C-alpha cells in the first residue's frame, strides 16, 4: 500500500469515527431536547396551578375580611 493509499484509508477511518461520535452526540441532544421540552411543560403547568391557587387564597382573604368586618360591626352594635 502506498503512502497516499494509507493516508486515504486513515482519513476514511477518521471520518467514520467522527460520524459515529456525531450520531451519538445528536442522540444525546435529542434526549436533552426532550427533557427541556418536558421541563417547560411542567413549569407551565405549575404556573397555572400557582395562579389558580393564588386566586383561591385571594378569595379566601376577601371572605375572611368580610366576616371580620361583619363580626366587628356586630360587636360594636352590641356595645352601644
């Protein structure tokens, strides 16, 4: 085998190894991309749940304030 033939063979082997590594890396990136998409979906779901919960807490606070105001008014009326 001539030096040129050996060089071409080495280049072909190196390109094959590079292609194998590239395929493996692309597979890793696909898995990472799926993980990122899943995390985004979970974050969006959590945000919606938090918004819903905060509305419920705000409504409960409003109700408690109304009850306390009514109770305070009733106590003042009883004192007079």
